[in-house]
């Protein structure tokens, strides 16, 4: 099964943002959120369809409820990532309603 252009584009856009989050957390030795975001990064890299992408966004949407404590730079990186996910999710929902 071919991977849709939208999924490829989303992965290309989100991978560097996710890597920045992971690097920031790794540098600060912030173990619990590091494990969470590393797992999501691995899921992102193996995502092959829009349903998996939306599932990944759902998992990311739980970030605020995980009890993580972020430094200001970590917060900025996470916010940038979540904003990008929101934009992509909006694109997916608009595209999905046309089917």
C-alpha cells in the first residue's frame, strides 16, 4: 500500500520538530517526557496512513495531562510541535470530509 502524500508531508514536517523536542528533553535529562516523545517519534516514523497519523495526534494531545514539567525552552518546542500537529489535523479533517 502506497503512503499518501499527506502522510509523507506530515512526517517530513513533524520529524524535525519531534527531534528538537527529544533533543531538548535529552539534554535536560528529563526522562519521563523523553520516553513519551521518543515513543511518539518512533510511531511517527512508522506511520503509513492517515488513520495512524490521527492516532498519533490523539496521543500527543494527552501531553498536558501527563504531569510533565517542562523548562521554558522545552515548553516552546512542545508548543511548536503541537501547533504543527493541529494544522495537519485540520488539513486531514477537511480532506476527510470530502470523501
